[in-house]
């Protein structure tokens, strides 16, 4: 709030002294003073002149949504405490006086304790003014006994405009993260439309002759911490648009890019107009003194085929495998190092998916565990082409004790699995049956029987012999010392027996969470990540496996974000498989480039597909809506 100047106070004192409490005389005197006063406002048509201006206030048209109720604060029927940050509290000496607008009443309103307060009513202590629209208002304050004075109120607008010169609603729309590689623009031509769905210009609208001075943008993270800020933004005169009066003038900045990381922030083409931002956070426009002017929340794209996207949360469990039981974790030399490395990698993937308004939640709350590789606990029946049984006896040793079951001629893999489960249960074990997707060359799906001890821990099994000539029996064991044996083209839907033994050991049984499993390396070389997606119909779904190299590759290929993309989009293919070779796309199969032109972007169509395939309305919803809650913007 700007206080009355000392000159204003002196004038006020003289008027008060001269009036001596005679109201009729006071009013006449005040009018005379107003006519002579150099700062007098223009006269209103025909009516009496307002008393001289002794106070000047600057307000911002309050169109943002600081209490996150999706209603612009200036339209709220009650101004909640969180939304009062942009209001200006009147000086205590106005308590007991009344305020009436002499002009420009549409530009401001009175609020007391959040409640709307009528013009002409006696002002309580702490009454506040809220800006509604850009323009100039003159308010006449009258004390009991007849003292009067005028307050001039300049209401400035601080708003946002997109590439099509459309106004962006700061309460109901979001600033979205940059999905377009850097491009050069003409910084002086602020009226020219631009082809970037995310970047926004800040537009400052001021009453004729008034100025807000320099402005900066500041970015607040979802947890309220300061994330980034810009130097003073260059303001260039621009059109105020159709229907604007000559009472106001407008200035605009270059289109601001809200970017995920320093790679995008620092590129020479865009460094002056980029600011790091985060889904769930906010971009705050401040004046030179650091006072908050207006803010917009950061969310997903404003326009997609599935509508605007605010914020969604993805639930991810991350499991870092040890090389051997009790041994070193797959990444980082210690458990704490592994957890820190994975949280960092998950934060990068989360920020990348922020382009679609999708986040994994606060980094410190990300679930990362370091676990031992499982014992050989999985009995795979028909783990090749799923041929039926021809009858025979299968002899196993489980937890050191013999376990034998017999198959009958013509039994399916599933019937054999049921028989094994029955026998195992009788032996005091806790078996569970897990059917696999049928591979392309398979006669029937193979079936796995997972053996657990009575205490729920995975059991150790060994195959002694099988006399069934057609139905194969195998034990799934995980040996990470020679790399994980990964799927090829024919068994990709079911995964290899080693992959299944690994994944099924850590599965939490909740298909709405994504499991990320980190291994030392894949066998055979070349691969650094793979994913199992929902549409395969496998019991193994929504799982991503990355290796050490995939974690280290970090920003050059965003391996984890890419592999998660297959799961979220429920799409095994890549855009380049369909002839769309855009190496800047995250889902491109082979691009590797650490610059902002590398594989990191998501298209609005990707975001819409993600919502369709994994949103709350999907068969298996991976994404849950995460409503924005109010953020505090500390004054600097
Ligand atoms: Zn891929």
C-alpha cells in the first residue's frame, strides 16, 4: 500500500483545522480547495466537485485465484483469507468514515474481513479495497462531523495473453510447461501472434499517466519454495484490444516460456524469456519492490482433444535390486545413494511428464526401496508354447522338502497349475497362480505358480524331474550377475521367465500403481529400459525395468520418462515406427541429444491419449485427479 505523501498530510491538516466541524461550510471550503488544488481530478458532469485528493492508492485488478477455488478473487462473493493478498488495507484513520465513489466505482470494491462492504457504510478498522478492473477511481471519505477528503485509486491490470492474442484466465486456466523447442521471435513486435501453445505474454494495463514500473516473474514450486525468477521483463507498448478506452494504456512482455529444466532455460535463443516452473506451482508477477501483483497456477495444457488438463498424479513404486542377496544395489554404492539417485531420476521423469500436467508427487515422498533378488520361487508351466500335458509326474524340492504332483493327459497349463497349487497348499505353502499372456506362436498361455512359505516369504524351489513329455516345467530364477535375460519380439507380451520371476516377486497386486524396477544391466547389451503395458492382457502390467545405464543416461535420452510413456500411453510403439520422425519427441525411439532439441517433448495429442488410456475413466486408472490447493506467495 502506498501511504499519503507528506504534502497530502499537511493539506489534510489545514483543511481539518479550517473546517472547525461545520459541515456545510466545510464542504464549500473543500470544493474551493479542490478547484485550486493542482492534483484535483476532472470534474464530474454537472455534479459537485469531490474534495481534494489527499491519498493515492495503487491496486491491481484481482483476477487471479489465490484461494484456488476456481473463481477469480475479484468475483468472489466472500474473499477468503488466502485470497486477500492482493487487497490494500485502508489507513486506520479512515475507521469510522464512509467511502463513496465520485467516479470509477466499477474499478474497485470494499471488503471487510472478507465480506463485501457497501459504499456509504461506516468503515470498520482494517477495511480493505480490492481492484476489479483497470482504470481510475476517486473515492470520497466522509467522517462524522463533515470532514471530507478524496482518495484517488489507480487500478492496474496484470494479465496474460497467449500466442493467438487470447486472454488467459488466471483463475480458471493454467500456465503450461513448454512443449516446443526454442525458437527465435521478434521481441519488439508484441502484437504478432506466435505458434507456441504454451508461452504467454504478460500484459500490464494502466490508467493514463500511471505506471507500475518494472516487473519480474517468479516461479514457485508445488511445495511453496521459490524455484526461479527472471530479471526485469522488458515491456513494450501494445494494443489494449477492441473496446478499450483511451483512459488506459497497455504494455506487453515477450512470450514467457515455462520450462522444465536448465537445458531449456539457458538456451541462448530463449534465455531472456524462460523461467523454470513445476506443475502444482505458480508463476507470480511482481513489481520492482517484490510485491506480488498477480499469479497463475502451473498445470497441464490448456487445449487438448480431451479438454484442458489441470493436474494428475501418478503413483509409482520404485524397487532397486541388489546384485546378490545382501550385496550392493544396482545403482549407487550404498542404499542411501541408490535412493537419492532414483529420486533424482524420478524427479526428472516427473518434471518431463509435467508437460501433460502429470506428476509423481513430492520428490521426498517418492517410494524407493532397495531389495534382494528373489530366490527361485516361481514354477513355470508351459513356458514356451503352452502345450497341454501328456501325463506324468513332476518332482520338486521346496524349502528342502519334496513336493510331487501328477499331470493328466490333455490337461491345460492352467489345470496343471491348479493341481500344483492344491498339493503345495496341503504341504503348508501359500501358492498363487499367475497366468501369462499368450505369446504369438503359443498354443495356450503359460502359467506360473508362485510359491510362498506360510510366513508369506518367497520359498526356494528346485526341479528334480518331470516325466511329462509335452508340458514344460521350469523354475524361474533371477541371476543379475550375468544381466537380466530380456524379452525378444516373440515373447515380449509374456516376458522371459527371469523377467517374470523378477517382476512377480515385487508386484504389490495393485494395477493402479506403476512399478519401476532398477537392475544392474540387461543381458545381451544394447537395451537400457523396457516396459510391460496394460493392453497386452498379461498379469504383468504397468511395469518398467531400467538398468544402471538407463539411470545414468539421464537427460540425453530421458530413459525412465520414455519407458513410463509406453505404460501411461498404453502404446508399445514409437512415433517413428509410423513414419513420424520428430527427434524432439520424448517417445521417439532412437534420438539421443542433451540439448533442448533432444527427445523430451510431448504433444497435446500425447497428453489427451494419456488421459484416455490411463485417466480416471480408463479400465485401469493410473492417473488420479489432484486438485490444486492454495499456495503462499511470500513477499520478498
Ligand atoms: Zn520405447
